[in-house]
């Protein structure tokens, strides 16, 4: 459920007419809804009620400070994967004690930064990383709170580029070697291994892979306790999928996911952590764009937009589907025609949709890509000399620009020309 609905024939973000935001900010632009972010956080919170838990929002999905502040104020923790994301969480007022640091390639500097800011937990992904964490902790007179990320060898049944829980993936310690890894952790100075962590992939639309992974984690936790390890936390990662096609997709609900968590790991008396990104931010955002041309091709028509793959890369990168809706609600019964929706970038991959049935649209018309709040603006670039897309947050009847569109001057000022070229 989200808060981007037609009212009086026009698309609104909560109580604000999207066209009014476009008039103030221009296109392309991202718009996020506070009410939707809040609702999704609360839905998870309720789904896990009855178990001590922390919802550590995955900052990678949408790291805008205004989004982080909105979630942090509700009590969310943050799952970060770099010093940059850690600094974002801190800048949004989330203390290190609510920050979980994940990622397969943490550097010594990043580990030291995390320890200096009293990180809640480092999710360690390899024997090699364990050694480094120990060295950095000792050098800084710290004890690192650690969960080991295990790779359960479970097929998440999602897009290959975002599946992480199979043994051939680079992530985690093979679950078969987990007891050995905990024994190693115990023998190392500066490490307190108190958690088990797992994350099997993103955009999962079936609960079964979660169930196999969580059962394996529960079994491992029992074994580790028998081995004498004081396991107090279980981090189940993120990954719950969202409906990208409103018409015909119904991924599992957070409530059912919560029930599964209770059923599989609820009896262990551990504090539960989850790291949802997409489910919190995905349907809380849209990307708005203007049609530049309706171009007649050989046997097909192209709708050329002012948004491109550099603003929203998911269709080009994962063949992802995003619903595209006009800002003006089409009259009932209006005929749809199939068009290819493309951006202006000089690559054929700059295609948002092929043969998409859309109502009649032409130059100057505005459209919105739905479900663009996660892995949208964060993955944008300046490819083809395009300015980074701005971001707006709506709250009820108010809106604020939470990242302005840079000027061309600002963009050019970042480069320097060496003196020898004179
Ligand atoms: N925790 C870890 C360790 C992760 O690697 C991820 C996502 C998450 C949590 C959050 O997963 P979520 O709840 O958002 O599914 N750019 C891709 C998605 C990449 C996901 C990477 N890891 C996309 O646009 O589909």
C-alpha cells in the first residue's frame, strides 16, 4: 500500500498534487512519501511484536538523510555497508548503537570508524575479516561485537544478480564451516561473537527460501550454544519483495514473514534483527518524468522521456518492470496502445519498457514510474553529462526538496584541469 493515488483525476503524493511539485522542481525528479515510509516501518514492527527486535533499515535502498531521519525518529536502526552509509546514519541522528555494519569488503579504516562510533554489530563475512577485525579492535583497545554471516546455500529464487545465499555467491561463511569460524572467533582477542547473521537475497516473492534459511540458522544457533557460545542475536537480513506490477503481483506480506520468523527462530530467546530496504522504501517513491517526443519508428512507437537509465537503472540492469502511469488519470475506457518507453541516453539499454500498453501520451505530458523509492536515486549517475536527479519528500500537505538538482556549474566545478595542459 502506498500514498500515490489519483484524486480529482490527478496523481497526488499524499495530499500534494504531483504536478505542483513538478512546477516547483522540474523533471525528472523523485518524490517520496513520509506516510508510506512510516506505514511500512510500522507494519514490520507489528509483524515482529512479541519478540525483542530491531528493524535495521538497509540504507543502500535509499540513503537520503531525510528518509533516514524519518525512519530513525520512529526507532529504526540502520544496516550500513560502508563508512559513507555509516556517516549518513549518524548525520540523520541514528547513534552507532543502532547501526549494524554489513558487507563483504570492510576495510581496516571502516572497521576502526565503526568501533570508534560504538557500532552495535559488525556482520563478519569471512575468516579473513575476523582476523582483521581482531587486529583493529586490539589496536584501538576495543571489543568488537560480532555476528558471523553464514551462507546457508539456499536458492532465493530471485534475479541472479541479487541472489546472495547460494554457496557460489561471494557472501558469508559456508554454513558447514560456521562452528569452526565461531571457535576461531572465540580464540581471537578483541572479538565478542554474539550473533548469527544471514541474508539470502533481494526481491524474494516466496517465503519458502526464507523458511529453509531461518531453519538452518536456528539449528546452527543450538549447536553453537552447545559449543559454549553465548548467541544472543539473530540477524535475518532483508529481502522481502514488493509488488512492482500492481495489477497481478502479490508477494508475501510482512505479517506472514513475521509469523515465519516466530515459528522458525522465535523459541531461541534471541533478539531478532532484520534489514529490510526495498519493502520500506520501494513503494514509498515515484520517479516523475516528462515526455519529450512521441517518435514514430519502423513498426513501433517510442515515447522518449527526459528521465533515463542514469536516473533509474533497474530496467536496464535487471530487466525490472516498473508500472508507468500518467499524472492525469485516463478517462475510463480510454484505448491503450503499445509503446516503447525510452530515455535520451545513447544506448539501446536505455529502455524502461517495451511494448507497454499506455493511454495516449505526447510531448509535455507527465508520467510517474511507481515503486521507485528503493534502488532508484541511490543508483543514479551523471552518465551522458546529465545532472543528478533531485529528490523531494512529501508529508501530508507539505513537500520539501531534500536533495536539490545540482547546477551545471557545480557539476563542472568538481573536475580540475592540471597545470601542464596550459
Ligand atoms: N541486508 C543485506 C546484507 C543486503 O545485501 C541487502 C540488499 C539488504 C539487507 C536489503 O535487501 P532488501 O530488503 O532491500 O531486499 N539494486 C538491486 C537490489 C540489491 C540488493 C542488495 N542487497 C535492485 O535494484 O533490485
